[in-house]
C-alpha cells in the first residue's frame, strides 16, 4: 500500500473521505497531498454529497415549512428521495473505497479524477 500523509492505511483513509459526507471529503482533500487515490475519493465525496445535501435542505427545509395542507406537500417528499439517495451512495462509496476500488460515478467521477 502507498503511504498517506496522515500515516493511515490507504483503504481506511479513502473510506473516511465519505464518512462525514462532503465535510470529511473536504478535510481529506486539503490534508492529503501525496496520495492520488485518496484525493480522488475526497473530491468525489465533495462533488456528490455537497449538491445532494443542499438540494435535500432546500426541498426539506424551505418547502417542508409550506407543505402541510398545501400543494407544496409533494416537494417535501422529494427531499426524502435525496436523503435516501445520499444514504445509498454513502454506503456504496465507503465500501468501494475500503475495498481499494476506484469506483467512478458517471460525470462526477471524471471531474474528480481530473482534480485529484
């Protein structure tokens, strides 16, 4: 295994990029300067989970306030879809990173690879 800046095992550090969704991705992206594999997973974590988190907050928070007894009710349900998607992606990406697989999501994976 390749040495990391933090001295952790490569697979553990890569999976930790996803542990706190985009927050830990951001931390590991700036802390890890040696390992391209970890930087890839950190950048992919940021690019996937930050937009999904923002969309979940928008639909769940803003529209959730107006949802009861109004036509905005269905938008609050869209928020649940985002949170379910986040949970599924979170589990899959953490497992793939721990197994030392460079699992690239469509479009986002290519962008993460270019910026890692």
